[in-house]
């Protein structure tokens, strides 16, 4: 097996050093143009019309009052929408019939001279329906559930090894159910798009027909999926997305509003059409983390060694387009367990499709697993850190492959030392006035999600090098770190390298998602830089240019490739109000070579903040009678504010993983959120003796638990 090529010497490299984000000045001064802000001439504005039933058909649409409103240019419905010939995604196939598949589904739009007129006119459109009963809601052991062959990330729907039933009869049995609610991405920039359908001469049939300024995680993927739906060749659609105000997964896949705006622009050829979602609309048709319910049964010996685990999940999936998180997949490889059963169950719903949200699957499943491990540690009297260390596998238990690198134990030990884990006291023993104080820990992991090769280019112009690829900076720092990687491979100072990213027409690159951007794009950038030097030498001429393909190191598939970490949290629980405050969190992470410590820390503490937000606040409520999200705005769906975030710190261990790619880096964008809620929940238990198994950890759940019988048969009461 061939070893991957060694990186350049670190002491001569631009990577590994703190560098301020190159896009920061433009963003903080408000001069970075986002999708809705692109300067175009005489734009029109769109507002959608959405279904107000969960299932049925449109009987009639009366748009006379809307069309009569001054300033209205178009009312678009299934009666006059362009026909879709190629259906790449059922959710994108809009305005083709009178059918309604879920509440909030787009059934039309108004385009007008101003956003105000478009919104007013949309409210004047009267729609009558033939409504049908909808199936909504699910439960553990739901009789309608099926086991999908594959779930998200191409993971198997079920997996077993050994004899889980026999293993569960040995040692101490721990069993419990856990749940997570629907959660919604809430990036600071909502979905927005500006579309221009060009009047193209018949003599130039392959020229650009549609330009879309969109906020997304990858222009190439959006263009490839949207083009056939809109009856275009891939070369006829131009997607531009230089700046993205956050995403967390919601902008990783094209959603129906893009087709809607493109259709409207086609009907109004030559006039730009703009649309920016309201915050309420962000809770309808652009994805969400599906709710999940999980059951874990595990056996543990007196010394803390795990004997068996049975981990199963139930989750809803849309009838329109199936999506199931890989919730139990991390359990298959995380610890040394000989007897194991893991199964995903899906329950079909008449609801909007779910989608990947930061650390899909791993976030949900590791909340249940890491909480269950804390319960096991308490049951046998073993320190929670020690229990995890004692179950460290020598190789991947699922595949039998050796680890590329695995430094979970180092993260647990270094994190425990820096956090002051040795000061942890018995359950309920530490008090500060009305506040009970406790410490909790949980492990984190995220896999290598590299699926397809990337391409990159290097161009020499004006005495500077430009690295080119269809990468998208969604706030992760691609504008900053890609020049660092290129500068190292070229052997020049980073001040001589620029990036050209965020639009089609550049070399193909995978969308920013799955924590693959830096190491996967970086692989292509290194390949292009090395090819440039071989082809053009140390003194290139103006305009010299190459492209190259980055591929995983030869032999990398023989290794199990994951990033690891450990979360430590200190929680304070009020005995008066039931309020939980997390005043300290520390994350220790082994994430390969750190290209830029500043952007890496930003991503890690950002993930930890999202984990804290999910632990204490985030919970969407679906009305199962009517199919809508009751608290579908930021007044009812709470996210963590600055005051909720206390002393938060992330540290990274020195690590270099050549099997992730030429840079030695791993993914970090999602690692920071995995396990964070479990660490907080485990700290709550250490503080109060209350075991919370349902997110979020709100005061009502604390008080409810204080009045419930404990495993010993006694009743837990508020101190």
C-alpha cells in the first residue's frame, strides 16, 4: 500500500497559522453583495402563494382581485406555469397539477413592481380545496414503520453483529427512550434569489439563458439539478453565490422556490425577479431536522465494559420525497461492543420533506448514545470518562478496518484535565444558593463524507496566483483557507494568492457540506498547484493556467476515517424556577491538521453554541391536525442568544491524518455540535439527580421529572 505524499514542512507553510478572514471587511461594512442585494436593473419582486391544507386538491383559484391591483405583473399558478419535462426531484416539480402534498407547499406566486404590492396581491388570491385526511405524527413501535434499505449518507438502514439479545442478558441492563423535536435551520440570511431569464438569439442556442444569484452551499450541484427541471442544458444556467449568510444544511439542496422564481422570470423574460423568504416561510419548504424517537438497551459489566447495545430510531419521512437521518450509524463504530443491533424505522407522513441539518444523524444518535453511556456509568459506579476509555476499540468494530487516526482517548483526557473534571462531585452534592451545579461529559465523532473527486484551477495573472473552483463559503472561511493551502503548495507567500469561488463556470467542486470542504477542496487545490509548478515552473508567464483533479490518497479506503472529540459542560439548575444555565463548556477535538486556527475555532465553538441552543431552547411544534408548525418564527422558535452562551472554549490536539487528503486536515464544521446536548444533559443529572431524555431541557421538564418515581421506586423531589 502506497503512503500518501508528505506535506511541505510546516515551518515554511502558510497553513497552520492564524489568519484573519479576507472577506471580513466587506461583511462588517455591509459591502459584500448577497443574493438579494445583487445590483440589477428594474427588478420585479415575487411573493409565493402556499397551500393551507395538508393533503388534497385545489378546486378553484380566484386571482381576479390580485391581477387588478396596480403594479401586479404576473399571477402564476398551475394553470399557466411552464411545463416541467424532466423531474429530478419530486419536491421541485411544482405548479404542474392541482394536487397538494403538504401544508405550506408552493401553489402559486404573484410578481409585482414592489415587495409590498406582491405580498398584498398574494393575500387577495382566494383558493378553495377538496381536502383529504392527512397522516401526521409517529411513535416508537409505530405499526406503520418500515426499515429503509438505505438512509442519508448511503448508510444501511439496519446493521447487526454478534447476538444482541444474548448480550443484553449479561451484566447490568440499562434501557430508556429518548426523543428530539423537529429543529429548523435559522441562518442570519434567509433563502433568497434573484433570477434573470435572458432573451437569447436562436443563433446562440447554447449561451446562458438563466442567471440565478442564489444563496447556496454549492453552485455546481444546484445548476446540475435545476437545469433539467427548467428544460436547460447545464451550460445554459449560471449560478452565482459569492457570499452566503449561514446555512447549516438548508442551502445544500435546491428547494421549490428556486423553480418558482425561475418560472416567473421565464414568463417575464428580461426582467430580474427577486425573492427573499420571510422568517415564517423559512419554516415551510426549505427543510428541517426531522424529529426522532430512539430506544437504547445496553448491558454493562461492573468494570464499565459494554456487553451489548440495541439502538433503534423512529423518524417521520415525507410522502413527497423520502429523507431519513443516519441516526444510529455512529453507534456501530464508536465503542468496542461485540453484540450490537442498530435499526432505522421510517414512518411516512403528509408533511414537507426533511433534510440534512448540521451533523445529520450523528447529532441525534449521539445525544441518545452518550446519555445512555452516562446512565450506564452511574448504574455501575464508574467514572463517565473512564467508562468511555475502557471501551475504546483497537479498530473500527463495524468494518474491521484500522483507524486512519483516532485520538478520542487523548481528547477525553486532555479535556478532563483542562476542564477540571477531577473536581466533579457526587450527584446533587454541589450547591450554590438556589443553584445545583454539576459536570457532564460526552464524546463526539463525525465521519469522512468524501464521495466524489473535486477539480481546481490555478491561474497566474497580474503577478498574482488565483485558485479557482466552485467552492462556496457559507461562513466557514473558504475565502481565507483556500489561498493558504494554495500558497503552501506553490511555495509562495499567502499575500500573493487570491481565490475565485462561488459561481458556475469554474472547475467542479462538491458543495460545502458534510464537513468535507477544507480537506476535499484542499486536495484539488494542492493537485492543481503542484501541476502548475511542474508545467510552468517558478517563473510563470501572464495567463498561465492549469486545472487538476484531487483524489483521496491511494489506499485510503482501507482505513476507517473519522474525526473525534469530547465535550465537557458545567450546568447550573435552579431549584426555584427549574431554569438551566450552562456557564462553562470546553470541547477538545482531534480534527487533523488545523489549516487556520482562527477559522477552525470559530467553527468549533459555533457548533458547540448550536448544541447548547438545541439542548436548552430549540423545539418546533407540528400541529398534527392541520400540518403546520405552530411556532414557525423566531418569536416562538427560540435559539440561543448571547446571554445564554457563557465561558465557551475549544481546543484542538496536534494531529495529521494523511488518509483524509494532501493537507492532513479533517472536517470540523459539524464535529463541534455532536455530543454537546448529551454533555449538558449529563451535567444536569450530576447537578440535580434528574435524568432528562427529551430535548430541549426546559424548566417544565425539570419539574415534571422531580415529581416522577426513580428507578429505585422512590419519588424524585425538588431539593
